[in-house]
């Protein structure tokens, strides 16, 4: 309790503190009943094995997250209750989430939607000044037509449904399409939001409002893709939501800060994101600023100063040419458009090409590998992939946890430093930062579940054993003879161990006295090692580095013997990956 109340972590509300303590209390009671301290629990495996029986099944995922945090805080606490492997075993008693698991978006489709969303946002950013000038021009047209924007909102001389750009305009402003062409943005508006059977001339000035809303909609998708935020959480983001944390190990870490001004709920805080999120925040904030400049002129609205100064990134149309329902006036600034990925065709018709969304055999294979419970009829080869916001969250967690599942080099480019940042922050217990707990819990759960996926990928041709194909077949026999759900159960119970090494992976469940990261001399002789063909360039790089160090005057004695042994291992490894 003292740790959660006063430790180097974010403060909890009394309700959350009570939840944490009541969740782990059965473990303490179990220790008391057996006459041991909780700090001695690991020395009594029979008592440890009884933990699943004393926990409510619904509480197991929460207890797993709590124990994981306490494990990371073991130096501060002075003891540890369970290590990572023992926490994994607790998952064995949890209700399987696989049946309800959201689909994993295959790499090709995931990268495609990222690329298109970014292109859409970049179009706006590259022409931001032109759009702001067009907006100012349109506002001026309405001011001249009705005397002022406030007069328009009061309804002074307003003809319902008639635009100030209409042919009956008193000032003869011309058409909106001509104004958009003059400002050099007509083609952009047409590309993204005008339906194929219409033109910008037919759409009129409402096309500008639709385009602005589309930029905010696509920006929300982009932020969700790179943060795992739910749609309601994205909808609460303000213009100043992008914040930085400077870490000695990773440099600048970008985060999205949710709006907590109306709640003391400690589950709304910070989400790790990628530097690329900035383009979405900048685009959405620019549009929010323009729209709020109109909202403050509407006498029917009461808007708090903080919302004017720091507007939400998702706003409805406050422009005089917007279509507003009476109920939206009653809600004021709380009337914001719902964010649902399935609405992309109506919100931004030009976002995707239908043929690009059709599921290929490779797409289906990748999706089923990570989500064995995938609906084979809904997500069949040849059918269009249906994106959802929850899929973005699921895919982000999988990619950040085990990016090796996706072998595309472009994945690392798109994720930038997000993968190590997420792993380091969500997985290594940066508790002094108030990270979103729901995302943290899902990330840790995915981290364990990904072991099963990794095990299945080892059967492919990319991995070879230095002891031959027959040895690999025997070593992975347990994988080939089990279903995905059985592998998942093994991963949860700690029966699968896959550690990344410089040459590939090691499947030993025992402590390795040689390391496998900075010392590879024994890896090519190990019967638990698999070499990864895709790491050929990295292995060659290690060899070059060894030669450089050996050439230095300091590389003598035991150091030189060590380097020579590793040099032999590099040659053996290259021989294996090139000839097998």
C-alpha cells in the first residue's frame, strides 16, 4: 500500500487503490494461511501453484499486471513476489481471450492505410496557408453578404439553405469552386472528399466543411494507429496533447495526453506514440482553430475560455456554411463527430482504393497466424478488409511486442523508434509516468501471447539449426504437433521460452552462462539455438566489428582468445545461413 500511495509512480485515486489491494489480497492471505511471508513465496512452489485457485478468474489479468509492476519495482520494495515466468503461469487460469480477440491487420494492409492517411494529412499540411486563406476568403464573403458572422448566426436576412456563394447572392461572390481553384486547393478537395459521381462545382462550399471534417477524421485514425487509443479517448484530445519525455536511453519519447480536466479518473493519462503523430495533431489543431474562430461569434453557444484557447482536435462544423442540428447547439462544444473507421467511405471517399483492400492469400495467412480465431467468412481471400479502431490497438500491440512477426523492413521505418519506446515504457515499469493503465495491461498481455506466435514462425524457412534440419525438426516437434490455441496455453504456462540473440533465437529455458548477445562463440554449437537467415547482414557486421577490435593494440590475452572464438562462430553462422 505504501508503494502505491507514495512510491515513484503516479498517484491512485482511493477507489483504484482499493481495487489494487483487494485484487492481490488473496495472495497475501494464502501465504498467511501457509505460515510464510509473501517475500518467501518463490521458495514454496506448492503454495505458489495454489494462487490461481484463490483468485477470482475475472481478476487474473489485473493481478498479472499488478504483479508485473511489483516485479519491476523489486529493488525499491526490497523483495519480489514472482518473476516474469511465474506471472506467465498465472495466465493459464485466465479466461481465454482468443475467441474475442480483434483481428490483427496484415502488414500490407496496415502499411497501406498508414501511407494513405499520411498522404491525406500531408496534402493539408503542405497547403495549410492556402486553406487558411480560402477559409478567410469564405468568411469574408459571408460577412459582406450578411453584415457580420454574428448577424448570420442570429438569422438576420438569412434564407434557409442558401449559400452566400449562390447565384442569388447580393454581392455576386461567384462560385466556391472558382475560389478554391484560385487558392490552389480545388484539386485536393476533389481528390479526397468529392464522390466520383459529383464535382466540386456541384458540391459548393459545403465541400470545404466536409474536407475539414475529413482531415480531422483521418487524423484521428492516424493517432489511433500509432497510440492504441480508443475512439472516445481520441475524441477527448486537445490541441496541446502532444508531449515529450526525454529518456537517457531512447532520447525523445512522444506521448499523447488525454483531457483530464473533467475527471479524476487515473486511467486517463498518457499514451506512448510515434514522432509521426505530430503531422496529425498539427493538421487537426489548425482546423480546430479556424472553426473555433467562428464558434465564438455564434451567440447561441456558450464556450469556456480554455476550450477556445486550447480546442479539441475533433470538432463539429461551426462555420456559417455548416449544417448543424438543434440538438448540437444544446450540447455546445461537447457535440463532436463520432469516430468510427467503418465510416471512411462517407467521411473521406478518396482515402482508399477498393482493390487495395482486397485480402490476398498472404494477408490471410498473416492474419490467421496472429489471430487463429479469425472469422474465415468475413475475412476471406478476395473480400475487402474491414478496418476497426480496436484492430488498430491490437495490431499496434503485436507489432510493438514482436515486430519480427512482420518481416517487412518498411515496418520498422513506419514505427520509427516506437517499438523500443513502447516496450521500454509499458513493459519495463516506468511507473513514475502516469501511463494509461488499460493500454499497459493489454500490452503486457500481448507480450506474453506473442510467444505462441513467435514459436509458430520458427517452423518457416527463415530459421535454421546449426546442427541440421533433422535437429530443427525434433526441436520444434512440439510446435508442429499443436494448434495455435495449444501453443498459446503453453506460452501462458511458461513452457515456451524464446530469447532473441545476435544470430537468431535461443529456446533454452535455462540461464545461459555465455549471454548470446555480446558473446556468440557457443551459439553455433548450442542445441537450443536457431539462426535467422534474415540476419545475414547483421552477422557480417558483427564479423567486421570483431576484426576491427582485434586490430587494436588492446586486444590481447583473454580478450583476443574470446574474439577469436567469436570470429569462428561468425564464419560458422554465415556458412549455415548461406548453405542450408
